[in-house]
């Protein structure tokens, strides 16, 4: 799911690291079609086996050191704190950008990227505390949270930052909204390893996954937004904004 902005970011990063490959050619300001094709080409060419030259090895799976999904609105039937540590996110290699807006000369304008992904699986150690409807839930173990056919929109804006006479894009605001067609959960070792309770809870979560996702979507988007802000900021602080485009003069 949060591969999303990462796609763009990574794709920009790759272009930068590789000093803009001759083919595909880099894009002009605001040429969304070109930016989309460039990113998707870099993806499909490089992600299947990884390309050490382009530093794409660790893209899929992607390491997620720590992510907290915290849903505490009292009006919601779901109140949980779900912490993932040292997880791996699978699925980035199959994601595709379907629309790019922004990236014009005015770097303060809104930039937006739409992405579709077949599956995203976040896999690894988890800790959960809280309640789902009237049921208390708690556990520490291994989990797999999977989302299928995810449509995501990443949007961000920023302000100009002048360093050594060159203008950089300082990304100040980034939002992600993700809409999976379906979601699936598996938490091992719930309730201190009580197998009957744990199995029942996993069945319950999956039978109600649509409602549960809805209740936690904002919290999930927030967590991924934070992660992405750091990454996108990093990319645009690497080079002056104009250097990302073909018509830089
Ligand atoms: C995670 O779960 C999905 C199905 O919900 C499965 O397809 C996938 O293989 C699982 N991933 C891992 C690494 O166990």
C-alpha cells in the first residue's frame, strides 16, 4: 500500500542515480503521460530480478522498520493500536502508475499520482491491543495483512527552498488515500497463543474485513502518509527541482 509514493520516489531516485537514462528520455515539466511511462518502464524493466546498478534490490520486498496503526475515535466500533516492527512489504513490483498530475514549473502547485497495485502484503512481527466491536483483542506474534487490487492516490505540495542559489522543492504536505477491493488478515498467537480464541478472531476479522478496513482506513492512510513524507522529502532534497526535468534551462 505505501509503495505508492515510493514508486514515484524510487523512480525519480533511480533516474537521478542513473543520471537520467538515454532511453526512456526524461520528461518535460508537467508532462504527466511521459512521467508515468518513464516510471512504469523503470519498474517493469528493473524490479523483476532487481538491478544492483539501479539500487532496486530491496524494493520488493520493502523493509518497514516500524509502523503504528492507531484508531481511537470513540465513535468507532474498532479501537486498536496495531504496531508492526521489522516487517516486509511485498507487491511493489506489480504496481503501476495510471495517472500523474502536477510536476509543472510551479513547484508549489499540487502534485498527484494515481497508482494501482495487485496485492500488498505486510508481513512480520506485530503487536495488537484494543477491541473490535465488542470483542477485546490482544496478541504478539507474526501477522500478514494483505490488500487486493489497491487503488491509491498520493498527493503532495511544497514550498521553494533556495540552497546555494538553486531552488529545491521542500515537500511540506503529503496525503495518501488507499482503496483496496478486499483485505485479508492473519494474526498468529493472538490471546497469548490460545488457539481456539485466536482462530475464531481470525475468522471473524476476515468475515468482517470490509467493515474493519473502513474503520481503520484513515489511521492506515495516516501511517503511510508519514512514512512517505520522509521518503519524498528525501528525493526532492537531492537535486534542484529543475534538474528532474528535460527542459531545465
Ligand atoms: C500473505 O497472505 C496472502 C493471502 O492473504 C498470501 O497470498 C501471501 O502468500 C501471504 N504472504 C506471506 C509472505 O506469507
